[in-house]
């Protein structure tokens, strides 16, 4: 189920599209937002123990979704629970969108990140029919595992006008071959279902990977991309995220775009803006109002150029 907020406007409006982790009721305190019926992650603070949303989760993640500020800037918000598309657990792909596809799985079959990315494209199908939404100005945003998802969705579907990766880390924006932060061994042990089975062959053999994450960002070119890091988020490897921006830049320039106008890490809380944008802020693994201000500034800059 989609939750959509749009500013009052006589014109079509640009929107940010992104998954939430615990259901639409978690991003707002409004009592009339229905509790999601889909799979949600267990969370002690939200009293979720059996993957079912609870009233305790209502408004629990409002700080990650500053709805009033976003709408006041002229943007809409479209969000949905990622568990409505595919549960984030070891269910052998038997309880989500994967059931729509051929179940003769092999080592190349989609993992769950690809399925969540597919879900964003299906939302885009709908947004193209919504007369109040400017479907030429849809920005996708994702945090952590959903930042990995946003990058893959942006590379897979060129209808997304702008892509935002927030603290996406290893197998997201950060260079895998740096072998820093979240280990592939841990990912293969704890969350192998995020990826195709072939990916596990590179555990402990990262140097043999034929590609790295800067090439994923480059696949989004010439459309703009914003990558964000947090100073204390070592697990996500901020330097590796920055270096992906540096190394993706030549492809954007080849296509006639500005690329990434930096070759050294910027100071904290000082965004670098080109066709690729980047900042590293103070704080931990999270989405903050500061992040959102940077994303809206970036969208203002990119979308104004698109209009002109």
C-alpha cells in the first residue's frame, strides 16, 4: 500500500519515492494511517515480535521522514513498506513478489535487493498515471540496505530522474574491493538472500570481482546521483562511498555532464555538488533532517536545470 503526500499545487509536482522499514504508520503520527498488514522487521522498541506491525510503531520513525519540511519545499513523498514487496528474511522466496516469477531458481536468480528494486519500478508505473505527479521528476531515495536498492533500481530503470543513496555501504555505494567495513563474509552468512547465489563465490576473494560499486553508480549516468555518508558509520565505509563517486565521474563527463567536482574527502557537513553529489555528516547510521535538506537542495539544482 502506498502512502502519498503532495503539496497543494496547480502544477504537477516532483516527488521523492522510497521504502520505509516498518510500515507507513511508522513515518507519521496521524491516527488514520492504516497499520501495514505486510511483513515488518521485529523491533523491541516498537513491540514487534512476530513481523506484524503494532500501534507502538506509529510515528516511531518520524525523524527520518520530515514530511512537513519536504512538502513545504514543493516536493511530494511516496513511500511504502519494503516488506510488502518481499520479506527481508530466509523464507526461500515463498512469501513475496518472487512468487510472480519462475520459481526454478539457480545461482543467477534475483536476490531480494533486486526484488525490492523491481517493486520501485512498479510504483513508477503507477506514478506515470497520476495526473498530480511530475513523472519526469521522480527521485528515489533509500537508506542502508534500501540505499543499495535505490542504486540498483536507478541503474535498472532510467525513468527515475535522480537517485539518492544514504549510508548504503558495502555492495551499495562503497567500493567492495577496499575490503573495509561490513565484511562480505558476514553478509554471506547473515543475509545471503539479498543477492544472487553467485555473489557468495567472492567471499574472501573480493579482488576477483569483475566489477565494483563505482560502476553501478556509472550505470545511472547521465542522470544525477547523490551519495551520503556519516562520520561514525564505519560499517558503511564513508571513504569507500566517496571513492565510488570519484571513480564514477569519468563516465558522467564522457556523457557531457559535470561529473563529480572533488578528488579529496570534503570537510564534515560540506556537500560537494556536481551531477554526482556527496556529503559526509557528523553522526551515525541514520537519515537526518540535515540529509534531507541536502537532498532537496540537490533536487532543486538538478530539476531546475532539467526545466530550463
